[in-house]
């Protein structure tokens, strides 16, 4: 780890301009996000999970429609049959009560199917996603382009630590190192750094407010 800038951390003390953003390739609109890890391995796994929960209600609705039409099509009208008078309302309630009891076996069978389908479907989805994650992990991912270095001496934050370490690694390894992210030891200066960040944020908000008023 590198030590935070010593001798007082002030505005502009040891600060360096951020690196220039690098252009990134754009994915086409027809990209299948269930297969292409556009945002890392977690993205296709997430979209596969979402796809499963789109298929699940569709399968449930189709199975209920099939079971209802084969037993009694009036089951499809339960809860939606209209009544235009108190007398008709009583008739609808009585009709629904009798129909539900007559169709108890069909409803229980549907609930059993839906439970088994949900249980097995989630297990199968978990197995498929786990295997697909292993497949992605065997190929190049973001973590394959990073390395954790330990045992480095403590360095002062008043010098461009990232630049020096990057150049050192490029020289010693002969690899095109893109950059280095340093773990700063700021335990003793947390309050000072927090005050600086809050001051920078307030200054940024003030500049934005003035610009908005001028516009």
C-alpha cells in the first residue's frame, strides 16, 4: 500500500489529472445478452434468469388453459363473470362455489404441476447457469487482465505512484501494462480527505448552479 500524502493534504496537494478515457467498442442492437457477456459474466446469467421468469407464467397459463378446456371451460370464467343485479350476483356466487368444488381435482393437479415445474425449473436453471459461468470463466474475462501485487514498499502520495509503478512493471515484465490502481493507506487522514472531497463537491455544485443561472 502507498501512504497518503503527508505533511498536510491541501487543495491541489499531490493531485494529478485523471487519465483520458479510452474509446470502447459498441455492441449491435441485435446482441443476444443471454450469450454475450457484454457487461461481464454476470450479465448473461442475469438475462437467462429473467428469461426463465418470462417463460414460467406463460407455461403456467397454457397448462391451466389446457386443463380447464378439457375438464370444463367454465373454469376460465371464474372471477370474471358479470352480474347486473343482486339476484344475478347471488346466482354467480352459487355457480362459482359449486364449480370450484366440482373441479377441486383439476385445481389441485394444476397446483402440484406448477410446484414441481417451478422446483425442477429453478434447479435446472441453476445447473445451466453454473455450467455456463464455468464456460465463460475458461475464456478471457475482465479478471484475466488484472494482477494483485503485494509486498511493495510504502510510497508517498506526493509523487506519481501509479505512473512510476506502471513504468517499473512495463520495464521488468516487458508487457504492455495499461495502468496501476494503488491501495492508499488513509486511516489516519480519513477526516481530512472527507473534508476535501466535500469542499470539492460544494465547489462543483456551485459552478454548476452558476452555469445554470447564466443559461
